[in-house]
C-alpha cells in the first residue's frame, strides 16, 4: 500500500527548522512565480535553503528561489516559502505538500497561498488579483491518497469550504480600503507543463473555472486536511480566454506577476491578523 505521508520525515524536518529560528511562525505564505518580492518586507529574517533541510525536495523551476524565510511581517511571525514544488517538475503529490505538513508541525495555523494564473473569466484583466473562493482539480492524483495519518487529519476531509470565508471577506474589504480591485473566482488546477489548448480553455470555462494554473490545488487539499485556515490569491498573468488566448511565455508570466506583486504585498501585509 502507498505510504504517502512520512510523519517521521516531517518531524525531522520540523525539528531542524525549529533549531534554526527563534520563535514560532503563525502564518505560512507560499510565494508563487514572480511573487518573491514579499520577502524584502520580512523583518528579522532567518533564511533556510531547502537543500539544507532534511527530507525537503529541491525546487527546480526558474524564477523560484528554494528557501524558507522566517521573520516578521508587520509584527506577525511568518514562514514564507520562496519557491514551491510543482507536480510538473516530477515530484509526486506527497512531496508537493510536504512543506505544508512541516509548517503545521512548526506551529503554523493559517496559510496564504499565492500563484500566477491564466484568466479564464472574460471580466478579468492581465495584472488583476483574484481571491480564490473554490478549486477544481484536474490533477490525476491526490496528495492524501494512501494511508492516512490520523494525527494530521481525517481519512475523508471535508472540502465544502476550502478557503476561509471570513478571511476572504476581510481581505476583500482591505482591498477596497487600499484601492486594490479584487476579483473573486474558482481556480482550476492542471498538471502542466503544457499550457492549455484552445479547446481545453473552452472546456475549463464551461465547467466553472475563472483562472487556470499548475499549482495550489495539492497545497489547499493538504492544508484543509491538517486544519489550516487557507486564503488563496491568484495574479492573473495572461488571458486564457476562448478566441482571445494568444501565445505567451513563462518570462511574460513572471514579469506580470512581479509588477502586480506590489499590490499583492501591500494587501498581504494588512491581512495577517
Ligand atoms: N495556464 C496554466 N498555468 C499558468 C497560466 C496559464 O495560462 N498562466 C500562469 N500559469
């Protein structure tokens, strides 16, 4: 039988990290492609390269740094992941969500997940931020497939509210206060690494997707399993809209994410409490 969750490995990773930081992180933040700018605002940083952490996978994609950063954002103790693990890189789903489970052991209670995504909703514009209200998984596997670790969560986790509704509303209000327009919608997760065909884009819109990307879904599932409160924010880096979709590159995705990242940083700093 598949043993997807190695609790002992999680514990060893967490013990290693605990020794390298002073304090307990309360909020985990996953920084998507091009969104690493938030790290500059973290004060009193301890930086731990993934390569030094026992059992941690190593990030391979361009534009990602591969480090855990502990420190304070507006006084809140945070643990940021600069660089995440994608299924398309070849990791299995258990490896993709391993850092989330380690964060839980470190004391994290809330998780902010960011990503770069293609906009399927015709009302979205490149550079928009979208609060993720729900997800659709197009992954062929689930990070929780295999034996269940009761200490982490139930065999059949509820996913009726994968994102914390109160936190969404609070973030939406903050956005209004700060003059940052926030769209809302459903994130549809695909494996990649290929981008969508035009027919797929039509299909994804038809089944209710507002944005499409290659991450986030596994992490949201693992976070719900272990009882973290989750907030998800997509930066819309390109239009994946039937008839409108045109060719784009990963460099363009990172460029738009970096520019819109400023809005995201301003927002994230205000929604930590
Ligand atoms: N599709 C999938 N992943 C993405 C996209 C997209 O259009 N844009 C950024 N990440």
